[in-house]
C-alpha cells in the first residue's frame, strides 16, 4: 500500500470511535518496531518527523526510512507527517519531499517560541491548506498552547515550544474559536489544548494523588473542553499532542541503571482511551518510545559491559518498543484490525 493522507485515516477513525497513534520517529529501529507491531495487529499508523528529528536525522533520511517501511510492510496504511511546522515555507519543503501530511503550528510565530495572535494563526494555516489541498496533502493546525495548568507556563520540547507564562485562556482551547478556526482555514485536523504537555514531566508531584500501589496519578484532562469542541465540530478529527503515558516500568529501568528521572509522570492510559472514544482521532506519542529504548539500552550495557556492537543492544531496544507500540494499538487506542 502506498503512503496515505492523514485525512483518509482520521475520517475512518472519527466514524468508528478509535484513535490513530502518531509516533515521532528518529531512526530505523523505531520505524521497524512500529511497523512490525502494526502489521501483527492490522493497524494503521502515522509516523511523524518533529523539528528535532528533522534536525537530527534530516528530512531526506527520515523520508527514505519510512518509504522503505511502506515497501517492506505493504499492507499497513501509513501516513508520513511533518510535525510542528513553524512556517508555510517549512510545510512547503515537506510537501515537496513527499510528506502526505503537514502540521502548520501557527499558535507560535515562525521562531517557534513567541506566542502568536489568532489572526496570524488563521492566516498562515489557511495559506498552507490552500497549497496542500491542491496536491492531496492533509493539514493539521493547532489552537491553544500546550503547557501546565498548574504553573501556567508553556513547554519546550524537541526544538519547538515556548516556556513563557500564559493565561488560562491561552492554555485551553476556546470551543467557539475552534469552530471558527476550522471554518476559516478548512484544515483537516485540529490539535487542541486540554491540559497535556510535551515531554516526560507533564505534571508535578504536588498536582497528583497516589493510588493504592503508591503510584502518582495526575489530575484529569479537561474533557469538558473536548466535549464542547466536539459539540461544535461533530465528526471533525481532533488531535491530542503530548500524549505519552510515561510507562513507569521504563522510568524505573532508567533509574535503576544509572539514570536520573525522578517524578516523570505522563497521561494515564485510561484517559487516552476515553479521548479516543470521543472525537480525538490522532494521539501523538514520543516520550514513551524514547523511554523504552533508553531504559533497555541502559540495562543491556550494565549487564553486558563487554559488549560494544550497537546491533546487540539495539535489537532488544527495538523489541521492547515493538511490544509497547502493540500495547498502544490494541489496549489503548482500539485501532487493531482497522488497517
């Protein structure tokens, strides 16, 4: 199967009440793990290149790795998505390179740091949509800035974002404005802000309670905002950024073998299940894959100090990423069998 557009995947997800994972990828091992899991359970996937990944690996390398994956697993529907494009020019480059979907993040100015105005966001997103739709490329936009509702600060992650102090109105998407934004831009999917943030430290311990196992449980996402957006945009694909769950078994593994990640807390998977059953069709996941890879490699190197062949430690890292992805596809997002 050739690469498909994001809209093709998300329309089916919206109609059938499941979520499609959008995994940030940086190297061949992550791509192979994702595709192996997707092929095993018959699930579609979105593989996306963040600003940091594009800087690290290069867009051409990422594109060819994903294209090789499509060739190797022809039955898996794959969307190749550019994450957090900072300007129409950045999106245009991705489109020319063959990406089937792009994100124009007009919530920030083209420096990727300064909070923009609503009018600016509408203008740049509309311009990208006009160019993209001419060649069958889907467009995602963003309304509201990701950050902490406790500290009122934004987040910076992987080459993009602001750490400025913001108002609650900036940190939560306005449902009426969301409906206007979709109408004015004619985009294909909208990322909204309901309390998630990028990275592995999404919540502070003092924001959380502890369950019977002593594990920190963060406050719930603002599903009331999501429900109001859904009422105004029935059937329209909504996107949730910063949706890694930060699996505690891998946080523990990292820490046991020399790491220092105290109080790393993510979004509970039951909240992601709830979001996927509503109108959230695209759920972005990055930190979970990083944790699985890093924890596994740290453990391997500690237990096998004589080893130096990268293939020997990357192989178990790839296997653990694959099992993590399979769990997300089957048990969290409900997209197994939807390919």
